[in-house]
C-alpha cells in the first residue's frame, strides 16, 4: 500500500495562503488538510475545528508536555501547533496531507520528515503585502508593523523550501501548487 505524502505550505501573514489553499483543496482529491491548534482568538468567520482548533494556553501547554504536536511554535505572541496523530494516521493509510504552517514549523517538519515536500508562497511585493494586511482590517497598525517585520524575516527562508510560488493571482498560484502536488504524487 502506498504511504501518503506530506506537503507543507508556508507564507508570511497576508500572502494569501488561506485563500490559495482553499482553492487547492477544492481541486485536489485524496488530500487531507491538517487543522492546527492555536491559542489565539478566532477571527471573524473562523470556526473551531474547521479553520483551527482554538484552545486555552493551559491546554496547549499540556499537549506540548504529552508530545501531541509534530511541531509547535510561538508566533506573534500566540502558540500554534500541528497535531501529530491525525497526520500519522492519514499518511499510514495512504492519504496525502497538507500542512498550513509558519516558517518555524516548516523548518521543524523538514528536520523530522525530510521527505516532506515544502512550498513557500510569496506575495508579489512587500508593498502589496502591506496593502493586503491593511485591507483585512483585523489587526491594529502596530500589529501590521510587527507582521511586516516578521514577513521580511520569514521571506528570507523561502530558499530553504523545495518550491516557491508567487501569489500574484490566486487562480494561477492555485494551479501551480496543484501541479506541484500532482508531480510529487507521480514520483
């Protein structure tokens, strides 16, 4: 039986990763989406168990102690983690899994699962990234400034990823990522 493949997609905040991944998930069959845990509050329209598992900090810490995460990190003052069990179960039964995680998580996964296929989604420019973050109207000007500073640091890791895709147009970025997944499945 074929083992599933693990795909990791990372991007700086505001690069359009969630939008592109939504498109990819509609087009690719037999692809599980790993739902991360986080201590941050839900944004408008986000639902527990669909976008994230929103958990209290104390529960998150307990999960760390129990080894429940494949990787975890503190990002923008909040904790994020990738639950281990559902990923390992899916891969064992032959289902491919895609992770939507930050750069710290992507590098951690690559260390423990070097066979993982990593994709870095880039914004067309830093100026466009600033416009996208401001357009979301979910962060204060101080938070946007922090996210932009972090984005510049994160983009420095793009060369460590197997593939880079520029999200200038969502449909084109979606097609490129779908092609990368399909090509990896053939190999």
